């Protein structure tokens, strides 16, 4: 049986409207991009346009760097994927498999870590 160990809330900018929940998939290097599970919440430093084909597979997006007019926000809005940007150190703070709730309206991300 799994037990919930901790819940953390991180604040950034709401970049693409909507709310999404799913398991975190953290992109730390180029190889990680090849195995993004469907329905996951993608956590990455920055979203480049060549990664746009990944977006239809994911439930939400959390980006460390970002502003309202960057590629991540535009692509997420076009694909209808809730996104929060500007969450510093997200790749360090969020672990693969954490359950994330992303609020693309407020930029708030709630992470629940299980052991």
C-alpha cells in the first residue's frame, strides 16, 4: 500500500488555461524526450518548437523558464494543454512519478510525492 509522504505547492505563471492532473515526467536530457508516457504532465526547463509533437500525448505542462509569449505558452494554448511556466528548479523539485495538479489559469502546481 502506498502512503502519501508530502504535498508541495509551487507558483508560476498561468500560461495556458485549464486544469490537468497526472504523473510527472521530468525531461532532464534529450534522451528523456523519446519515452514520454501518454497522459503524463511534462516537466522541463524550456519547450522548443521542435518538441511540439509531444504535446498531444501529455495532460499538462510545467516549465522552469517561461513567459506569456514564449513558445511553451503558445504551443500549449494551441494544443489545449494546461500549462504553468516560470517555476524555478521544477526539474529538481519534482520527481518522476509525483502526482501533479496543474492550474493553467493561476500557474499553481501541486505536487504529491509518494514512497
